[in-house]
């Protein structure tokens, strides 16, 4: 296998050219909007506004928040105001900020089972006690959630409600409403990681949790990482005035000002000049084709004993392997066929889900998706 030069490892997606790694959950380099960002930077700097080179307002640039609010109002189909938005350094920093503001070491939080594997490490960094609530075809299992609420008093429940990572399941509207009611009854917050909310390809998903801000229990998180470019490290928290005031009182914002202020100015140009809407439409067309391609290839090449549903949005296929096949051991076999993926156990807080794997269709073009499915099929046939 080719050796990578450490000096060239500039992104998380370093992989040898002969490898097809379905484990990479990000857009491919060839579809990143370099020309849009170049023009947006030129536009912003041509305004000769030095404020973007100074400390920013604690809640984030008001002009970008206003533009973002208009964009989200259209995308979410519900009113969004700039006052509800706080700009962050991506979704991960938004969640870390919430942990810093609303939890203390030893506090209990609830997460879905399975959930985004990297977020578990962030919660453990805060020494939080993580309690898992399983999913079914309608999202988080409310009956089990109610049973767990008899045993624990969580500070918050972390959910990826729309095109969930890794399952691509949508939490139904009925369950969203029930979840909000339970959060009010038992006094816990809902941290809704909604970074895939706008990446729908075949259906309209249920309304964003931003529809429930009046409950004073909801913190909805979004990010430009999924709809523009991950390297911008720019996202947002959308919440009620009460919870917003609690976040803004922290010394971090008073000391450093708003996060990622210069980048905010460039992204403001992207939105105001109409390029965000155009690029998101373009992105959805590409991802929709990639989804269809991988779905057809998996249907064609994998044995019928591998069970999966076709996603309707987001990035991911969630495959259940036949009994007796372990995802991590299969990954070892698959490596010899130059194909990779994320084993299901990585997404379990309880060390379970060993017979599942996650595939992303976001990083590769149609040719590689087809080839990768064939390699995966050969690895399954060779599994011992």
C-alpha cells in the first residue's frame, strides 16, 4: 500500500488511491465549492470593511445571522429569526459549548443507540454518564425512553432526528412532539443535531426541532459543513431567548468575541449572492445520483442475507450482516480487497451492533461506488 507523506496529510480523508473507503463520511474534494468561495472572498474583501478583521459580536455577525435566518426560513418552512441563532465553529464545537454550559462531570445524558461514533468521545471528554436509548424504524423508542426516565434524570438527550447517522432513519413527527412533552415533564434538554435536515433527496423530512423552541427545552444545531464545506468550521445553535442568554453569559465569548468571524463574512456573501441555494441544489443532485448508484450496486452484488433500507437523504447506508459475521472482523478481510467501511460497533455506546456496518456514498463518484460494492461482496464471500 502506498505510504502517505505526513506533510501532505492536510485533511481527515487521507486514503491511498487504490482504496475505496466507504467509512469516509464527507463530500469528495471534486465537488467542494472552491470557485464559489474564491468569488465570495473577493466580494467580501472588496467591500473594504475592516470589521471582519476585528473581534466579532459574541452571538456572531448579525448580518450573517440575518441572512442565515432567511435561508433557514425557506429551507425549514418555518419562521427563523436572527435572534435565535448563535454562530459556532461547526456542529462539534456547538455540542461542546452546550456540554460546557448545561452539564457537569458525572451528569447523565441520553443518546440514541446507534449514534454518531465520534460524538461519544466528546461526551466522554466531559465525564458524562452516557445512557443509550435504542432506535426502531420510527426513530428513538419512546416506550424505552419513558422506562429510562424512571431510572435517571438526564441533563439532555442527544438526537440526530433527520437522516440519522448512521441509520438514515427519520424521527417521526409524532415522536418529536412526544419527546418535547417528555422533556418538559422531566426537565431535560433536547440537543438536536440537525446537520442533515436540508439534505433530502426523495421525501420531505419532518419539521426541524426548531419548530419547538417555545418549549425552552430545545437546542437545534446546524452546520455549513454538510451544505457548503466542512473546512469552513462554521455552524450554529438555534434556541430560545432563555437558553441563548445562558450560553452567552460564559466568559469564553466575552473574552474572544464571536467565533470564526472572518469566515462568517465570506459565508455571508455566499448566502446573499444566492450561491448557497444554488450550491445546495447542485449538491443534492450529486448525492441523489450517488445514493441511487450505490443502492443499485448493493442490490446487485450483495447476498440477500444482507439487510438494508434505501436512504431518503443524508449520507449513509446502514447494513445488517448475516448472523455470525462480525463487522470489525469483516473490515480486516475487506482491507485485503481494498475496500473499507465503519463497523457498527463503533456507533454503540454499549459495545454492541457488531453485525452492522455503515457505508457513506458522499465521498466517491459513481464508478468507485460500483467498484466498492463489488469489492465488499467479494470480502463477504471470503469472510471466515
